[in-house]
C-alpha cells in the first residue's frame, strides 16, 4: 500500500487496466484527477456513471445507443440501401468522421477467430442476413481491417450473402499523405494491382 | 458529434484531459470501459466518486488523506525527528516505495516559480517553519528534483530554516533534469543514504 489510502490505491489499479496506461501513468492520472477534483474528477465520475447507466447496443446494428435503436438507424435519410459492415464501434466513428458515407452500419463486434472462439453467431452475422431481408438493402460495403482475420471475415460474409445483394469492400492502396518508402510490400503490391488510368 | 451519444462524447472529452491521453487514446479507453461495464466502468465511476468525496489534504503535511491528519503523520513511530520535504504527493509515494525513510513528510505542492506565480505562501513553507517549532524536528531532508526550480526552492528553504535544524539534501545521484517520480527505487535509496549537509 505505497499510496496510503485504499480508495486512491483502488482507483489507480482500475485506471492501470485502461489501454495505453500502466501503473505509473495511472498514478500520474489519478493525482491529476485529485488536483482537478471539481473540473475533472467529479464530472468524470458522473459521466462514467451516466454512460454505464444509459449506454447499450443498438438492437439493429450494434452501435452504441441510449435507446433501443441508435440515431443512425433511426434517421430515415440514412436508409439509402447501403449497409457498411465494420468490426467495431471505433471503426464506425472513424467512418462517420470522414463524412462520406450516408447509409447505415452493421457492427460485428470483432472478426471471425478460431483462436478467440469467435464464430458467426458471436459476430451478429445472422442479424446482418436478417437485415438484408427486412431493410431494402442494395449494397453491403465491407469496411474490415486489411488483416488475415478481417479478410477471412469479409469472405465469409460475402459467401453468406450469396449474391442476394451487391457486396463491395474498401479499396486497398497508398494512404493519402503516405510515402511509398514507408509502406509495406503488401500495400504497394495491392496498390499496383488496383492501379487505374489517370 | 462524431461519437453520436452526448454522454459518450462528454466522457471522451474529459478522459482526453488526463496526462498521457489524447483524443484518440481517450476514445479507445472509453470503448474499452463500455465493453467492460461491470468490471471496469461502474467500479471506476464509484472509485472516482469515493475519492472525490473522501480524499483531502493532510492539515499537517499536505499528503493525501481521508482524515484531517494522514496515516504517516498519525503514526507515532514516524515521529523520529526527520521531515522529508517533497514537491508533490507523487514524490512522497516514490519515497515510500523505496522503503528507506522512516520519518514524516512535508509536501510543498510545487516549487518556487516566479513564472507560475508560486511563492513561499503557496508552497506551505510557513507551515514547514511552524512544524520545526511544534514537532521535535532534528533534520529536514530536502528531496526536491535536481532542476533549477527544485534547487532554488531547496536553497530558499535552507535559508529560511536558518540553522535551527540540520538541513540535508538528497545526494547527487538524482540525474540532472530528472524528476523524482520517474526514478527507480535503488537510485532513490542510494541518494537518501548519501545525503549531505547543505
């Protein structure tokens, strides 16, 4: 009990479990919180309690929501026939920040992984197939990571959809602002294969 | 409002203000919290609320405490006549982890700094002088960082104590420009053993 007070000690232990924080940075963060009790610690305690109380998964797409249906699924103008399939809510946020997609999402909650015991049932794939029937879906855009698991999952979904809708995936290539010198061979060869006329 | 839900958005904003976290890592941390609602989010909300409600400064030394007097000041066996002066509670924790100091502490809450408008009054230096009178202090050990501000503060305190007690400082062994909180236990304990008169 180097930190003396049990409550402080416990908070440090919990903070150290956050991604990107270890025991040392957790101690610094907790001291910072205590110094900024009024503007940071108490508001954060309240925000966490509120999020814990109100946030759940959208029953339709798996996005975070405070109601049964998330704002994106509830917005009529987002029902344009396109569903973008992402691994995670973080990926949905990334897509939304880019402000170029006007359709709805389907959050898998991971990728198929024999190692982690994640099968189609765990990944909301049956729900995706249901949505093809009930919503008037014309295109499923697979926005999954360019990893082995991501691509395995993409192929599994494409097979499961069985040509009932158009299935596309994000283009692979040189990232905007990227320098060729820093890219891996796989990206360069994918970009070369997918080259197009200027 | 890329993150959709106001509560989630607000929590991300608050988390991004923690040292070591930016907007991106704050988003990751919040998603992690939501995934681990039962074991992480709710316990953390509660721990923060509890710390916010119960933790205050020890009236004697400035350490964190749940009572008027912290456990170290309250422990009779810690009243060995030595007071170790540190800048911050993080430094007190670092000293305690090294387990070589058996006396009490005095937490300044910073260093003298004309730039930040921190004078002796803001740094609990008058309280330290009071303690020299009321507690039977034989030695004041200045465990301040080996920075310009830390050493300026050390000399100011040594002058203010005016040979009423023995004043020592941690040995050079503390790397120049280094902060106490970042040192390993061995360095701290070597520096404490090799302390010398100012």
